[in-house]
C-alpha cells in the first residue's frame, strides 16, 4: 500500500488538472447536499448519480480524484453502492475518497468501502463522515433528532472547506468511523433483523391516501415500484433508501403499521426534481 508521502508526491505533478468525479447515492437528499457543497468547494467536479450508471456492465471513472458518496445503512454501505464499486474501473491512478453521511454512527461503512476497493487492487485514500439528520423511520423510528437538524446542517457545512482542502492536497488518511469487529457483527445483526425478520421491504405498502400520482415509481433508484391503474406494487429489489416513504406527496407509504402519523423528512435544499434526476433513464 502507498505511504502518505509517496502518494502525495505521485500526485504533485497533477495539480493543474484537478478534475473530480463524485459518484453519489441519496434517499432523502443529505448525501446529495453534502456532495454538492463539496463539488462547489472543489470546482471542476462532476456529480454522477449512481442509479443512472449502475446498469452498465463496466463503469469507467475518468478523473484525477474520484469520490464515492453514500448514506450509511446499518453501519455499512447500501447494496447499490457495493454493486457500483464492484463494477467500477479506474482510468489511471486517481485519488479515491469516500463520503459517508449518517444520522449518528457511521460504524465501519468507510472501512468496508476500503476493503472492497482493496479486493479490486486499489484503495480508499481518505474517507470523511458527515453527521446529518436521521431518515430511518421504521421498524424503529430514529428520527427523534428533528430538533437538532439545523445544528447538523451547520456543522456539516462548516467541515466542507477542510475536507475540500484535504482532497485538493491529496491527503492520505485513515477513514473516519470505526473498524471494530463488534460493530461489523452488530450491523449485520441489525440489518438481518430489519430486513429478514421484520422484513421491512416486504411491508412497504400504499394506503387509501394514495392518488396514484406515480412519483414513487419514478423516484425509486432500483426501479422496484410500479404504479398501476388501481394499485402501487413493490418488487424484491429494495435497497432500503426510504425515498418512496419520505417523498410521497400524500404521505401514503407505510412500512407495516409502525410508520403511520410519523413526520417524513427530506433535506430542505434537495427537491423532487433532484431526486427524479438521480434516476432518469
Ligand atoms: C435503512 C437505513 C439504515 C440506516 N442505518 C444507519 C446507521 O447504521 N447509522 C447511522 O448513523 N445512520 C443510519 N441511517 C440514517 C442515514 O444514514 C442518514 O440519515 C443519511 O444521512 C441519509 O442520507 P440520504 O438523505 O442521502 O439518504 C440509516 C438510514 C436507513 C434508511
Ligand atoms: S407517490 Fe404516494 S401518492 Fe403517488 S403513487 Fe406513490 S404511493 Fe401513491
Ligand atoms: S422501494 Fe422505496 S425504499 Fe426500496 S429502494 Fe425503492 S424507493 Fe428505496
């Protein structure tokens, strides 16, 4: 593996061409908001929605610095982000950084990204965590941080210049978060409980408040929803982003019975149009 000094020297000659590409995935806009702020800070940065490229058999990253930005799910990466990394090929030898947004605890999400990249013969050179508002609404509602959302936005924004500078300087650092084996096991157990036992994706359904507007079908990053003349149906390819629940204009999507009458959330600077853009064909 590269040592910090070697790595920074290797990039020393590349300073005029600072093109950055950030592959991002978002369910409620937190990750997109952070990725956009970072893109503005860095300049010459392309934001690439992961759902738009995920079906390509090989995704070629062609930039001096490549970022992978995602929300943390169960102290890990979302399945769709793992799939991206598996299909990603890097042109040349870019500086690779991770951006993980989470509600409180990132666990080993960025370390898992590093391991995945190492299995491909490359590595994660740095990884940054941004604590943002919680969007996990079921089966346990963790969105009790609502009174502190503004503080989280403010703190996240305050970190952008230093993270941008670290990327510009091609700094090598240990990813933020924790590499604890216990957290890895805990994350797997939490994920199993939420997805297999409680079976969260299978319990998604639309209530009588649904007006069949079709937004959920077009927003779902994995094309897992179809809106028919008389009903909304979910398939089995759910990455658990909760976008359908939070963006339904009628608040008509529930997981079993535990999410009813609970407020929905999305980042205030991210619009429905932004979400539809993430998935556009
Ligand atoms: C299925 C699921 C699992 C989550 N697991 C975690 C977690 O392990 N740790 C944490 O701090 N936040 C967790 N969250 C909260 C999100 O990581 C956080 O709200 C993130 O910023 C959402 O980003 P987005 O708006 O870009 O989708 C989880 C959210 C969901 C939907
Ligand atoms: S977004 Fe909501 S209202 Fe629109 S079709 Fe889906 S469930 Fe129904
Ligand atoms: S079905 Fe809903 S929660 Fe599952 S991936 Fe699609 S939008 Fe996200």
